[in-house]
């Protein structure tokens, strides 16, 4: 392959990738819209999982947690509240979000919620998602 052929092939691949990227963006938007609708369907039906066409759709909750700055723009209030609950291990220079998330998940497993005096200092976000398992290959 000479220079001209390589250059033409490169340009053709760039064009093809642009088209595929646009298609992927459209498909991703459509999938995200359907996920929102399916979330409502799952919640309304009290459904945890469903298998269709060899694929399993399932409900999963991802939890994110971080400390909230106080009116002074510091984490001092959150640190005091965390220490009052014996959570010194989640505090680095500021409360560690990953360790804090682990504590939240542990408390939820125990059926506990965040104490009222600690709640104002934490931002807890649950993101519910619908995921699909990989398609199982069938033996020929």
C-alpha cells in the first residue's frame, strides 16, 4: 500500500468512525431514555429482574456518598458529626467518600439509616439502573 492508498484509507476510516460515533450517540440516548421508562416499569411492578430473549434485565442501586461543606466552606461540621458517631476511620484530610459509602451500605444492610444529626453533613445519592447480562452463546 503506497502513501496515497494509506491516506485515502485513513480518511475513509475517519469518515466511517464519525458516522459510527454519531450512531452510537443516538443509540445511547435512546437506551438511556428506555432505561428511565424501564425503571418506572420495574418499580411499579415490584420487579427485581426479568429474562427476555436469553438476556436478564436487573435492577441495581449504585450509592454515592460524600461530605457536604458547611457555611464556612469547610468540612469541619461533617468531621465533628462523623467523629461523634465513631467514624474517625472515614476521615482523611476530609471525609473519604469511598469509605463513607461503605459505611452507608453497611448501615443499610443492618436496616439503619443515617442519624439525623449526621445527615445534614452528607450528600447521599442513589442511582438506580437497569443492566443486562451478556448474551449467552448457544452451542451449534
